[in-house]
């Protein structure tokens, strides 16, 4: 179960101002999350998903991600998702460090 504070934190990341302030972004959906984890370019802070999805994909996830995985109920995922129909998984990633080409 997600705490009220953490739920608000995730919801705040839907806004650019808070993504920039926290240096994080949200990825939603099976394919997007899997590709970001496999790329190794972004550090995943938290992975949140439905129990069925996690059971099915846990082996693939653990190949690229060793951190915490939070199991969510459908209503919790609906609460934190930016999509009208929430997907199976949501992840919070750290933004990559920007290097000035000059």
C-alpha cells in the first residue's frame, strides 16, 4: 500500500516544475519501462506494478534492475497514473545528467 505522501510525490511528477526540481521522470507501460531498464542510461528509483505483471516479468526485470519493486492494487495504480486507462507498470527514473557540448 502506498502512503499518502508518496502518492502525492508521484502525482507531482506529472508536472514539469516538479520533475525538474526532483530530477526525476515517470515512465508508464510495459514496453517503455522495459526499454528504459535495458538501456542502462537512466537509473530506476522505484518500480511499481500490478502483481500479475510482476510475476510474469520478474525475471526480465531482475536482469536489469536490482532495486525495490512495489506491488500495487488496481485502484492505487489508477490514482498515480497520468493515463485515463492505467497500464500494468509505472517506474520512476532519475534524469540523465546533461553535459554541455561546449
